[in-house]
C-alpha cells in the first residue's frame, strides 16, 4: 500500500473504525469490536515487522480489545457511549500525537515521501497542520455525537470530507506558501534590474563600484564581461583589500638589499581547482591567463597531535582517523557526508562559478532531490552536525580544525558555512605567483581592458540618487560620476552614511548598525633566512589561545630572495581584545612589540627556533587592519558569522552589496560569489539562469516520480 496516495492511506487506516461503526449500527457491538480488532491487527502486521506501528492502528487495537474485555466483564460503557466515545478517542489520538511532536499523519507521509524530507521543518509543519485539521474534525464530531445520532449522520460525512480535503490541499499549498515567504525574506527588495545595457553613448559609466576589494572587483569584472562599462573607486593606494600585497626593501645580513613581497592577509585561495568557483569565474571573465598558481599544503597542530591535510576527502578522513582513533569511524563518516555535500554543490555550479541558489518556488521544491545531504544539514548548527558523528573532545577539536579561517567561535557556525573549508581541504588551495595582489590586479586589468577604470586613492563621499534609485557616486574631492547602478564593496554598516537620511528603511539601517563585528587579528610579517621543510600553511590550535596561522612562501611564488622565505604569522583576536588598540595611545608601540614577541614565541611550536632566523619583521595590530581595511574594530572577516548579513539587493533600486558584509560571507571564494550575485542583480546573464533552470527541471522530473512536494 506504500505506493498509494497519502490521503487514501489515511482513509484505509480508519477502516477498522468504519467496520466497528457498521457493527454498532447493526446492534452487534461484540461482533463489531471483534471485527475491528481483526482489521486493526491486519493493517498493523506489515508495520509490526518494521517495528513502526501507526498510531491509528495501535489505538484501534487497544480500544477494540478494551471493548471486548469490558463487555465480557459486564461493563456496558462502550455500548452506551458508542460513536461519541470512538470519536473522542480519535480526537485524543490526534491531539496527543501533536503534543508528542509526531503528528499521526507523519507516519503515513514517511511511506510516501523520500527520507531526505523526513526531518525537514516544513515536512513536519505540514503534517502538523493536517493532523490539526483531523483533530478538529474528530473533536467536532465527538461533540455532535453527544447531541444525538441524527445530527452525526449528516455532519459526520462532512467532517470526514474536510479531513480528506485537508490531506490533499494543505500538502500542496503550505510548502509553496512557506517557500514564497522564505524567498521573500532572503531577497526582500526584488526590484527589477536597471537598464544598464541601454546607456550606450551616455555620459558617465554603466556601473560605479565603491571599494576595490575582491567582491567589488569580481562584480566589476563580471559586469565588464557582460558588456558594461564600470568605474571602480578605492580609497587605498592599491586594489584588493585583504587580497593586496606590497614590496619592502630589506637589508640582508651580508649588507645587500632585496625586495620582499608581503600580503595583507590572503595567503591561500580555495576554488581554483578544475571546475571550482574561482577556476570557472576567472575563465569566464578572461582573467585566468593572467595568473599562475602554486599549490599550498597544510597542517594543523593540536595539543594531542598534528593533522596533515592531504588533498582529497579520503586522505583527509584517514588523517583525522589517525589523529583521533577513538572517533575514527565517526570522523570518516563526517568527512563522507561533507564530501557528498561538496559534490552536490559542485554539480549545480554555473559556468560563472556560483553555486545554484533556488530563486523560484519550483526550484526550491526540486532542491531536496538534487541536494539531499545539503538539504538535510546546511542550515543546521555545525556543533549539532559534529555531535552526530563524534563524541570525544579531541574529535570535536579535530572537526573544527579549519574554522579559524572564518571565526574564533566555531560553535556559532552552520554546516553550510563550514562546507567550503572542507572543500578547500578536499581540492587543495593555491597561492598566486607574485603575491595575492596578482589576483586583484588581474581583475582590475579585465575591467580596464573592457573600457572601465579602477581609480585608487579616491574615497567615495556619497552615493547619488535620482528618483529614488542609485544614480552614481560623488568622490571625496567633489567629482560627480553618473551611473545606472552602484555596487557597494565596503562595510555594509557604512551604507547609511553614504545615502540621504531617508533613503533606507529605519529597521534596515538599525540592523546594519547592530551587526556584531567578527574577530580581528595581530599579524607579524617576517623574512627568514631559510625555507623550512614541510607544509607551507601551518595552524596552531592550543587551549587558552586563539587560532594562530603561519604561512611560508614557497620558492615558486617568487616573493622572497632565493634561499629565504616570507612568513606571515596571524593570531586571531576576539572583538573584546581588538577594540582596545589605538595608534595614538602612549603605550601602543610597547604593547605592539610585546604582542608580537608573544605571537612569535607561540609560532615556534610550528617552526622551531623561528626567532633566530628572522631577517626582517613588521607587525600589524587590530588598529592597522581597521585603518587599511576600513572595518569596525579591525574585523578581518566582516560581521560575526551569525550576525546580520543583508541580501545583495538593498532597499534602494540599482544599489547592491558585495563583499564580506553581504551574503554569503567572508573568504575569497565567498566574496567572489557575492560579487557574481551583485552582477546578476544588475545585469542577469542568460547562461547563468539557464543552467540553473535546466538543473531545476532535471531534478523536478526525477522528484515527480517519487514526490512532488515535501509534505504529507
């Protein structure tokens, strides 16, 4: 019977009660109870083999057995109360199953719908609604039965029909309604794309970009590739934001001077593997040939051992299992589930590199079938996911090994936020030859080659508006630059400062201002007199200390003199430790030196004797990051991982956000995706949406053979 529609299965589940009612109407209560009991047992036998007896079958069997027992004892309560008692018991069953958190219709729905939907809140909510309707029908029918059989004879069938109709209509209607509301929350300002491509011959630019971080440059490059003329304005002396580099003339021990390239923060980039986000994006915008990548190799040191991260999910799983034998099986299973999620994400990646995000109700309904592992886990807390696989403190620490690339508080992450870090471990990361500035310069070159410009040392004072929509920018020097749209690639909390006072809804502006900043960092940049053997990326996870990351430049990167290495040591600092750094304080220089000395002492756990090999050292505090990145409290990852991150579209038509302050979050790969989303909002690419629609249609077809909506 499992292939039957759920409403019919529910109706069949009530068959014992119908048999019983017919017997009562024929004035044969004992026979009615015996036949009802037999029917209930017959229905329950298949479920008894699976040890999943349904509530109606169980309640029916108990009720009919109790009737037979009471009648044999000469107690006529069942005969005297008849239909009213039956309906009251069914009402108690319905409401009781709701109170227990397992609506009785859920048991039937699970026979019909794929397992991937069973734990979905929407699936449970729909069945709770259907069970509630049945509960109301049973309660009303019980009340009518007490008024007399004549009333029940005409009202009972009506109430039964209401329950059956609810079982048919609600599973179709409620998921669609819920999805529409969810899509509206994720993109609450669905204004139409401005007419960017119709500005041929007009003065100014098609799009102005405020800030030349990688998110802004990604948006600019994508828009340029789609035919727009883009102007990018950056307050710093070079593009790139965290992905920028500079050259230092360093005096070597023998007295000569050598050039050393240091990076502002990015020392490794994910998604550059074949088919990855960066790989596809750079190829699509024409920047791939401008870059050469050097593979990086990583290790993480804990108090209980060192994890060497080899490329591939299987290699990572075995390394984790060897590190924590007590949780070996669980860690292998954890990595296996994450590898499935990574594969599901990769299958729906567009030619531009962005993963498919459902934008319509039909795409959202098809998503669980195409992405079963992602659908099950992606929005759930990371600690909950880890707890499903591992049980020891060491196992949990090992699972959190890479969390420091996003936060100093991994317990605040979701599974979807951690997934890219494991994907990085599966596919490996890489570093651009010449330093991270090479990536920013490659994207800037794409913009300029397409007729746009990237202007540094040009802060933007305000965003211009015309008829309620973005219309360009005004620079700090007073220059007006008209544009059909604007991309903002600075901290989102700065948006109200660049717009007229009444341009944003007050609630939106308050949410931006209230977003908690993420961690800052202390960084020591070094030139050392040798190239250490082993991994080029080393992380220290010690109890009582924040995450510490050490990067050693590989010789192929060409950023240090031969035989030497440029080393960065980055120590995460919680916000509470970051806000006290002020460059004007009298004790600032001494505190900076002391923090640097302590940081390098910790780093000797990763490179023994490190301090004896230092040729040059330069330190950066949270105040340094705040000054050069223009971020609150020197945050290096934007808002905290669970803080408010607005949608790409803002309430102002033609104004979009890109970068770490916007969805989906921080990291080079994530801000590139945000830049692509910004470009898509302004100039939709037909091929990007076509691939998504094809993906949705393919999986909708497969889903329809098993289920068309995630409900009862």
